[in-house]
C-alpha cells in the first residue's frame, strides 16, 4: 500500500474490472460508428486514462481532439460558470463527435461543452462518460455510452482528481472524508 492508496476508503472498480468494462464500451462504440470517422473529443484532464484505454478497443478509423474547461471558482462542486481554457484544433462543422468525459456529476460542465460544440454545427454529438453520478444531476444531459453509474460519493483515480492529485491511481476509489473535508452523505 502506497501513500495514495492510504487515502482511499473503498475501491469501487479495480483495474481488471475497468479493463473489461472499457473493452466492452470500445466494441459498442465501434458498432455505433461503423462507416463513419468520428472525432473523439476528450474533456481534459479527467478523460486521460479512460480515453487512452478506450481507443485501443475502438476498431474503426477515428480522429482525436481535446477541450479543457475551467469553472470560475476552483474546487468542486462547480458553480456552473464554465469557460474554455483549451479549445479544439479541428473544425467540427458537419463532423460526427463523440465527447469523452471522466465523470458526469451535476451535468453543468459537460452540459456547457455540449451546447458550445452544438453551436458549431457538427452532424452529430454523442456523449461517452466513464462514470455517471446521477444523484446530483442539475442539467439533464443525454448519456449515450456509460461505464458505470455510481452513488453520490467523491471518487478519485483513473484520471479523476481531488485538487489535481490521485489521477494516477489505476483504479477508482472513494476518498476518505478526512481528506476531502466533505460530510458523509
Ligand atoms: P459537473 O458537476 O458534472 O459539472 O462536474 C464538475 C466537475 O467536478 C467536473 O470536472 C468533474 O470531473 C468533477 N467531479 C464531479 N464529481 C467528481 C468526483 O466524484 N471525483 C472527481 N471529480 C469529480
Ligand atoms: Mg477535477
């Protein structure tokens, strides 16, 4: 057990389970986009581990791009005020987009991204998220591909952070309340 593991109260998905689920998602996405070349739009930085594993299991041609957004006040949960800090490199008009997220919580972040991308008139936009935390949803976002639904707990690892830490954990775990300073729900 290392110093990151010590802050985890419970492992929700270990790396073996994740590998299996992500490979299933890759197959599903390969089927859904047969005959088209989608642009996968990764939402930085939470998407990194998920997206890099997922694309190994997508067996059709695809392009990749990235967008990064930041909420106006630093920590979670967000106020809903969002701005783009890194925009796409591609022109996406007429293209088929698949947005790749690490987690959807209130839905405000990805809701903003979807609206912003929609305004650039792509042919289609679908959403793929590794985790879905439906309990706190405020903005209703349609999720087309979902790895796991999770309860209303703060999770880290597999790309997801707390104060930019823990992204490198190869599994998803619930962070100890002593670390987050959040009340248990
Ligand atoms: P939103 O509430 O769906 O807009 O998500 C707000 C931000 O908080 C996003 O950047 C999410 O990635 C992040 N977030 C929400 N819940 C968690 C969590 O349990 N662990 C880590 N990040 C989270
Ligand atoms: Mg974060």
